[in-house]
C-alpha cells in the first residue's frame, strides 16, 4: 500500500514537470523579447530591464527555467502588468466564483447522470436507454455558449425566473448566490451529464451481467438494492474515473460559461489576460488549472483502493 | 486514464460490403447527409440568395429575420434582398454570414483532424515500435494532456496573433497527444499478433512492417477518432472566435457572428441563436457520423466516454 502510494505520487512528478516546462516554453515561443512581452505593451524601459534581470533572461535557457520554476514553487507567479497585482493575488480574488461554479456543476451532473445511467443500463436497449443515448450525443454536440444563451433567452428573458447574468458572492447572501449559479451550472453540466451517464450506463450494464447479480436476484433482494448495492457499487471505478477525466472538459467549459454569464472568475481572467496579452497571468492560470487537474486525478486514482477493495497495487 | 485499446480481430471488410453496412447505419446516413448539405451550402453560398457577408449597410441594421430591403452592393448596384435571418448592428446579412462562416468551420474541422491524425500517427508509430523512445515520448504526451485542451489552444493563439493558420495549429497541438496514445496502444496490441511475428520471422524490414502490416490495422479507429477531433475542432474554433481570441472579427465565422450578436442579445436574440443553431447541428452531425462509423468499422472501439476532450 505504502509502496503504491509512493510510486503513484512519484509518477505525477514528471507530468507536473512537463506541464511546467510547457507553460514556461509558451512564453519563449513568442516572437520578440520575452522581457518586453512579459512587461506588456505599456511598460517603460526600466521595467523591462528589471524583468530581464529578475528572470535572468541573459542566462542560458535552462538556468532561466530554474529561476522561473524556483519562483513558482515559492508561489511567486510573477506580476500582472495589466491588472497591477501579482498573479497569485489575482488568482486568489477570482477563485471563489470558479470553485462555486465548478462544484455546483459537478454536484448537478453527478446527481442527474448517475441515476439516469443506472436506469438506462437496467432497461438496456429500451426506450429510456435509447432516448438517453440520443440526448447524450446531443449533449456532446451542443456548444456550451449556445446552450447558455438559449437558457438565458428562455428562462431569464422570456420567463423572467432567474437573473440574466452576473455573480453574487456567498457573503452577499445564500439566496442570490444560488439564484445566480443555477443557469451557469445547468449550462455547464449538460456535457458532463452526457459523459458520466454514458460511462455509468456501460459500467452498470456490464456489472449486471455478473454472476453475483444473478445470485442477488435469486436470493430475492429487491431490484433497487441489486442495482445500487451490487451493480452500481461495482461500477464505481469507471464512473469516478470519468468524473476526473471530464474535469478537463469542465475547465474548458468554465472559461466559456463565465464569459457568457459575466462571472468574474478564473475563466474570465484567462480570456481577459489573453486579450490583454498579459502573459504572466496566462501562465499562472494555466499552471493552476493543470496542476489542479493532475492532483484531482491523482486523488481519484488513490480512491480506487477504497472503492474497490479487490484492487491491490 | 488509459486510452481505449481497440483490439483488432476481424479482417477489414471488402469495400462493397462495407459501403452497404454504412448505408444501413442511420447515424451515418443522417450525419453524412447533414454534413453534405452544409458543405454544399457553404460552397455554393454565393448563389444561395446571399450578399457579400462583409457588406456593411447602416440603413439596414438590426433587421428582423425575413425582412426585405434595398441594399447597395460593392459593385454599386442596388438590389432587393431578403434578410432571412435578419441583420446585425452593422447591417450585415446574418444569413450570408452564417453560410460563408460554414466554410471556416469546415476547413478548420477537416484540417485539424487531418493534421492531428498525421502527426499523431507518426509519433505513435515511433513510440509504439521504438521501445527506448516510448517512455520519453509518452511522458511528454502525458504532460501535454494534463493541460486542458481549450486552455492550451487559447494560450497558443494568444502567442501568435490569430489567423486561420495559427487557429488551426493552436487547436491541433492539444489534440496530437490523444492520437499518439491511441496509435501507440494499437501498435502495442497489433505487434503481438501472429501475422506480425510471421512477417518478422521471414525477415520483413521494420519500415515495411510498419507500413504493410501495422498501419492498415490502425486505420479504422483512426478514422473514427478523426471525426471526433473534427467535431471538437469546429467547436473550439467557434469558442475562440466567440471569446474574441480567434479569427479577426471581420472574418465571418459562427463564433464571430455570435460574439457580435451577444452585445444586443436581449433585443435581438436571433443574431446569436441562428449561428448557434448551425454550429450545434454541424457538431451533432459530425458526432453522429463518428458514432455510426465506430459502430460499423470497429465495433469494439466503443469507449466514447474515455475520450476526454
């Protein structure tokens, strides 16, 4: 067990290192002087020189990477010249809306998708199954922003049930906070629901063919208990895995959804930073999202030990 | 987190039989027809009651769908034109813009799919066959895949300033590692097959082995993967344009039309909804085609859920 933990932790290190190298190289691939690029369009010559020395841009590229990486490990992601803040501060400011949106979406998606997937597997090949698979293809295809605008148009403009756009911090009251989160989370969860429902269906359908399910039915267990305790529990590993993999999708979706719904989170920050060519911020946000993605998937890998006691690494 | 391992058993079906199978698959037929319709529509755009998609005409701005008005074309003649989908705040015809925009989407979709398959195939063959390179290549691919695709594309476009070429390259790069993983997994399973062993034992050279025995067996899963990449590329191109980091705003693309339309979304929702509808239907058609091809060409390559976008 300990050996597995150690080796799994160690194996994430090269991945994270390569992410760091890629993010670092991102800036070196820009045409022109990296110092000038980092400083932004409105920087003075002194500022550019300051950056050049602080990043050691006159030194060999490996040394430059070392300096940059050392700073990153200390939590120093550089300074945004567009927002006049350090990147770390910027990210801290924008974290809450994105976390709220992402968590809300995951909860909605799991609560909707898992039961649907189980039902579809239970009635494999039936009308519910086929409808669900049809909707799942649709869910993969409808672009997040199209769906977002469709929902705004229908729910907010035509029906007037929910606010059109914007975000309220949790500190401003739970009611407004939730009302502003409903539409964005629904929008964002659709593709996630499609993904999780498909995998749940496949995994549960496979578990239902196992001998232990036949035994459970034979000894007269209620069908719901067979489905949940026997089939779903044994399908947990692929379902949890796809939730982790789907995070990449979710992160891409967050960027778009926050733009559609004017939510001042990390996604909006990414777009604003790209439009302003604010490279330290772009690097910081990408690094953060990627590291979060890798670590969540690491945790999910570790969770297999609890989800499926048969797994012995 | 393993990529679908498509095991290959059956010999490829003879062409005629395959064609018959494809024609009987509803998803292939519907998806294919929709796509053909769209391709014809965007290619023949000049003859489908359109005007120049960049023609700005302040008099005819913000027209509702179906409105008809006099418009002066670039050549100076005044014609009567029906704005089937209304006009935007510059007086440009949405119908024309949507049809011409289809060209960009299709070009991006097809090119990205072709490029990522090409580079992914080469890298994957090498990683799968040259064992000592495998570890290094796959670690790099793992690292690249840890960066969410859309984010990487956005960052790359930011580096280069947007043009058709940079948008295509920016969408291709995040896709390559996924193809590499697929090809490598395929190669690893194919090279254990008896016929490969037989080929080696009679002294077939490595390049010939790759080309004659391994490559043909990777084609079916790759074609399926290619359609999914195409759908995703069309989506990402629209997202980039929509966010304002994609193709220059004067180029009619579905994302650009929506980005302009969003400013007036509350009064004129059709400016966003029409291009959005086209985008959704196109992506749906490509995905249906992909699902149908997967079921027909390669029934065991059936793990759509594991394709993380």
